[in-house]
C-alpha cells in the first residue's frame, strides 16, 4: 500500500488494509541537529538540520511482518541490522520477518544515502522507536479485545500475552485492530532496556541476504534482467574536462548486433555527479556494444587537464606543503617554537599518499526504461535520491515521474554514491524509448573514469621537550579537494576534509598549528572509504612512531603519554570559530576511549614480546566517524624486502554494538582493504590520462599477501554512549601500523605509499 507523505504524521494512525496493520512513524519537521541528535544521533548535515526517516512496518493476517529497509545493502549488513532493530523492539520473531527493499523516496524515508558510516549511527533510535510504537499498538489492541488493563499485557516473541491468565494472540490476529490504535507520541514510547534485547548486540541473527549471496541467487545490478533489454557502453573523454570534437559511428553501426550510436553531452560547470559525456553504443548484447565502441572514430578535445602528470603534480604538492598556508587551527606559537629550537630538538617529515580508486568488485551499472513521460531505474546505488534528482533534471522530468529501485551493491566504498552512471543510463534510454537499457561499465572504465581519492603530501614538524614529547606540532596538508566537484576552481580542502584527523588532533601539546595548502584539482576527486582520514592518519601516526623512536621510548607508552589524561575535548575548543559537522556536545573526542582501544589492540597482539628476526610490530590509532580504532600489525620482511603480514589486531569502540558479527566483518574487511591500499594500490596520470586499466596494474591484495590472522577486539558496548560509525573507521590506522611494523622489523622508515617492496 502506498500512502502520500502528506497523510502521514508521527501522531496519526495510518489506515490499515485488509491484510492487517500498516504502521508508519514519522517526524518530517526540520529541527536543530543538536536537539534531535542528543543521546542517539541523527541524520545531520553541516548547517544543523535533520529529517527523521519514514519507516514502514506491515503485519499480514498470515503473521508475517514486513519491514522496509530504506538504505541499500553493499556488504555492511544494513538490510539486516536496521530491520533487526525494529524487530527487537517490536518483539517480532526474526524467522517471521520479511525485509522489503524500499525505493528512493526522500519524503517518506528521509536520507537514504549509504555513505559516511551513518546508517546505524543515525537510525538506531528512529528504528527502535518504530519497533516500540508497533509493539505499543499491538498491546493496546489486545488489551481492548480482552477488556483488560494495558498494564497486564505485553508482546513476547511474535505474540501478545495476557500475563495473569496466560492467554495469547498472534501478531497477525491483532493486525486489523492494531491499525485502529493511535500511533503513540515519542514521549509515550517505552523502549526496551538493553538487558532485554533479543537481537541487538547478539550474534544469533541470520543475515537477510546471506544464503542467496552464497548460492549466487542474489540480484546485484549486473544481474538484473528485463524482457526486451538492450545493452550500452560509453566511450568517455580520456581526460577529465575533455569533450568530443568530432566522431563517426558508421563503423560501429556495421558491427553485428549494434542498434544505435548516441552522443552524450559533456558536462558544463562543476562536474558534480554529471556524466563525463562521450558516445554511447547500444546493442543487443554487451559484447556487441563493446566491439561497436572499439570501432567508433572519435577525435577528442582534451581540454585544460591534458598536461596533468602525477609525477610533476607530486612536486607541486611538496612545494605547497613546505611553505606557509591557510591557518585552520592555531594554539600557542608553533612556528615561533620551531624557529627558536635548536636543530637537535626538531623533527620534520613528509608523507605521500597517491590517488586511489574504489575498484569495487561490481563496476558501475544501471538499467533505465524511459517511456510515456516516465523513467524507471534499477541499479546498485548508494545515494538513490541523488540518482533520482539527477535523472529527473537530465531528462527534464519532475521527480515524481522518476522511480529508482535499489538492488544489492557489489561493493561501493563511496563510488556509488555519485550517480553519474545512472544518469548516463537514463540519457541513453531516452534515445531508445520503450526499451530497457542496461548501461555497463567495464573494469577499464571503472579505473579510468573514477572519482578518485585525493593524492596528498602531508608535512609534520615538531619541537621536542627534554622528555621526548613534543611541545609544538605543525601539520600542513596539501591535497586537491572534494570541493572541486561542486565549485569550479575550488582549491584547498574543505572543513569536512580537514576535520578528519587533522584539525581535531587530540594530543596534549601546548603549541599547535594546522594549515591547509590551496592546490588545484585535475581529476575527479570524490569521497572514498574513510576519505581524508586516510592521508591524515597515515602521516600523523607514522610521525608519532618517529617521535617515539627519536625519544628512545616504547611506541605504545609514548602514544598514551601524548594523549594525556582521560578527558573529553569538544571540537569547538580546538579552534576559534571552527565547528564539527556532528554535534560537538554529543560527540566530544574522548581520550579515555582512545586509550582503551590502544590497550585492547596491543594486548591482543601481545605487545612487547620477543619476535623472530625480520618480524616487527607496528601500532596506529584513529578517531574517525565518531568511533575509536587502534590497530597492531605484525609483519615479516625477508631478505629480498618482500613483506608478509603475519597478523592484524584491531580494536574498535563504536559505542552501542548493534550487530557484532557485521562489525567484526567490517573490521576484517577494513584491515584487508587498508593493507591493499598501503602495499600495492596507486593511480597515476600521464598526459591527463589514467595509466592503470585493470587489476594487473592497479593491484589489490592477493591471497598470498593477505594476513594469516585477523583478530578483532570490540570495546565498550555501551548504549548510554551515542553510536559511532563502523564501515570506514577500520581503514585509516592500517597503513601506518603496517609501516611502523616494517620499521620495527628492518629499521627502514616508509613515508611514501604504496610500499610494494622494502628497498
């Protein structure tokens, strides 16, 4: 049953259907983020507004409870975790739950963008309220039927029980009557105590899609089929900002199976999420489309980025990192302390992280059908609402004339929250009205036309006190910005980037300066799993290890001393006028929680033990996406400089642990991805073009070099603590822990990624 958003309110009962209860709990008003975020988190953005989600629960007369998952599944388990929260509060039996994937609908579901490690973090409490409201309505319906006080009934395992008599009714028996019970206000809801949870925090919940995925039956974007489907691929400008000067499709049309050649206009202004432009070939099958693309005759105008060269650009970044830049945080007098200090008291280092590609196992893919003034999309997308808006704008339709259906994602890592490929599919489908068009990206397309993680050079300078701890700290970061996606000519990282493990550095140091250099972007820069935490944590955590070695101290002991006593630091205290995008009074940096994860990871790795020759242990830690992580890596480096990762110990404090199995899985996946980025991954440019084309030259971690053992340690399962993120926080500490371990094993310092072989 589809209901218009205007008929739904948090205090009003939605009409039931013949099938039973249809429940929606909503708060569509716009309020201050600090008010709505308090104690539970909310879907906040800089500027301080939120939209609570619309979440549907439907109970059929057959006793089946349908829970709508409003966020897409890309391997994090969100299609299990969010419905599981509802089921727990509702006292529903998980074996009688059916999860239904919702389509894109901002008015009904609120924010549906699956990035930023926000799904459980922002929707833990809204989902609990939805489940508690359903339970409340079922209990009142039963009390009314039995003519007993509501205090005498309670929901238990998919039934409502009259406690004094033992009478019980199935949820399905009560669905029709429950539909007539007013939806309770938020203030009237009675949430469970954590000790009463059946699913939240437990490891006994069957993952919704696991069996289908294991059997190869799950439908990803690449699997989707419709009758009469045709297929398309696109020849895109090899240089960002380039465009077609001239082209001929005659030879492409001569390829058997090719149906049509369609030019896609190049974007104007800031690239945002628009297609790059180019020429599409539509065919009866993917192979014919690819052969047709190869036969196209295109003359490209490469535009302003034709001379982009990653080797020369690194020199530009190094120069920018070595001169004064825009001051982002300032306390005391770090430059003066540096100038006054003797050479023996100083330590400076520079660190380099290259461009990185998302390289998700499933490249971008979307199917579009344009017919009779409407467009329907089926795709693997992290941000369905951006896809809907982009498609509507590109086709000149109203948003209500576009429908976006979300399929499983074969990985995303931030790439699929940018729906340029969905808009491409819609534009091609417009040229083939009435026929569903599946637009496919090859691995070559994926690597050459990605929104890349920013290349960066990070410079750190410290002046040491007699005890070896720093009295001054300068961090200058130089990297092209994600802001260049939205503003032509944007230079320098935006606050959401510099606020990731640079500005919010929590160490107990009197003189601190953080600076950001302003440099041009020559490629599409986009958010990537953990975003700017990658380069900022790699540099700061490597530098701490260097400071500890310089002081002749154990790295763990030095790190704890640097953090100082247990205290909570509001980000607003770190810089005049600077504010964090998450409510700082709810999410202060807690050095005590950081100390706890360091202790857990080092304890798991048996820090301080005697190691064989060529082995080393390395430590790193981070605060990212409002969670705390610490990682210890053990490596073995042979005489040829080849690195084998023996073990990884990773500790995480994300606050409430909703689905421990999925948290551990994301920690393990983050360890593997972090090692992959550190050891082998790199995108380079020559003449404006990406040089890599597949996994033979854009390397990811192979089985032979994967860690033999990953141990995960969960810390502080505390529902009094606001939830933090899980998907992204495992990645940042991995590279510096690896490089610190290599130094411990060999005495050779790694400041440039990827490592590949220790020279």
